[in-house]
C-alpha cells in the first residue's frame, strides 16, 4: 500500500483592517495559496473570519453588519469569495477557510468550510460551537471586546468528521470491510474554530471518529485582560507570550490525547491599527510535538509533510479508546454544564 502522506499548510494572515478592500485581501490569500503550491501543498488552511477584520471586537451598526457576512451558502460562486476558490481549483489544492455566515433563515454563524479542489465543491461545513465573550460591550471603554455572542448563534452542526477525497493514493474504499480499512481510507478530517480548541469535548468527539487531522483557524487577542481576567497583572508583552503558550498547549495536548495531527492558522498582528492578535500558527503531531510554526506575525506559510500512519501508534496503544475508555464513569460530561462542587465539610 502507498504511504498515506499529506502535504499540508497553514496560511497565516497578517491583519485585515476595517478599511481593507476585499480584492486586496483576496489577492493576499491567493499569493499565500501560490506559495503553498510551490512547496507542493495539497491542502491549505486559512484563519477564522479570513476575509474581514475580526469584526466581533467592534459594536457594528446593524445597517452595516451585513457587509461582514457572506450571504451565500455557495462561497465558490459568490463574487466576494470566488477568486480564492477559482485559484484553489486551478492549482488543485484543497482549502479550508473561515468566514461569517448569514444563513438562509437570517441567523449568523462563525463558520468554516472544506473545499475539495478535484470535486470543485464544498464537501464539509462546520459552525463554531464555543462562542467566547459577551453580548454587550464591557463597561471599560478601553477594553478589547469579543462580541461573538451578539453576532453569532452557537454552531448547530456538531463535530462531524469527514473524509477528504483525492489526497492520498491507494486509499481503501467502501466494501473492503471496516476492520481492514482502519487507518487506511481517505484521510479523516475535522474542523474547529478558535475558542473551540480550548475545549476537550470537541476534540474527543473527533477522536472518537478516528480523526487524523484537525484544522483550526483563529483570531486570538494578544492582550485582553477584561476577557481573560486580571488576577495576574501582565504587560501586553507578557500577556501575548501567555496567549501563545496556551494556544500551543491546547493544540499539542489535544493532538496527543486524540492521536491526530493538528493544523492551526492565525490572523495575526495589529488589526484596525491597534488590536493585537497573536501569531503562533503551527502544525503538531499525534505525539504532541510541534512540527512547524510561524516565525512572524504577517502573511506566512507554515508547511509540513504528514505521514498519517503516525496516528496509529496512539490510536492502537495508549489511546485505544475501544479498550481503555470507561463511559460508565463519564456521565457528568453530558448531564451537567456548570460546576457542582462536593458538599462543604462540617
Ligand atoms: N476568536 C476567538 O474565539 N477568540 C478566543 C478568545 C478567548 C480570545 C480564543 O479562544 O482565542
């Protein structure tokens, strides 16, 4: 059987401002795609809300809000997004990209899609489940707001893993028997968006579907004490270092605990002239190691060649779910949302 290798890239983007024009942003994204193509990438991940500034930090007048959302469920053909998909098709590279979605029923979602270049269509969609922040702006006028709960509904599509077609030669297809096909079919992928990466629940649900690569685009503020808390007073530099540490910690830890690769792509740098977003886009291995990472905070390709066979060791030994998970002990995970402490002592 041919090795199940996959050349993959995170397309980290520098800032996209409130004033940025869409053709200019698309042209940057296409340049990133072309750089990834020159390295032989088969799949490129773009950040969360890649086409616009991270607008949930602003209180946007309702009559302007729609300019930040994509209105069509058909991104590859919509005027504002088509050039990126056309280029992906031309180069034969799959892409996953995040955007603000206005659904048919008028609801907003923080969404990402997976576009298969060979199929020429979107084959999977994910809507962000864990929306951080608040509905109303913080009282502190200098606070960095995170108004995702104002603009988006929590995702309602679950954590649905899917197989990406036409990336791996000789992938076992339907009909060969499930046992024989374990870890030998087309790559099993999962998408999550930014804050989702901090929550083990989504990772585990993907892990339980045998996920091999998790894709996660993000916009993470470098300094947001009103959001994160002020117990430890930090300078903006210390806070940003901590934010990058937490980002890598969850990507590495959850990749290890679910025996999968992960790819994360940041929108980074000073957006709208003053809001700092961390970089740190990286690719991690099923053993939890960082294989490649961004050097700066601008437009940059982070590239690695993955051997999907590397997922098997964890899946068959330490994290062989079938042998070691104890679901009779995990009830509270789905029966309880908040914290219930043990009774107080006498
Ligand atoms: N866009 C995000 O989801 N941002 C969040 C918050 C907490 C800054 C994040 O988890 O990075």
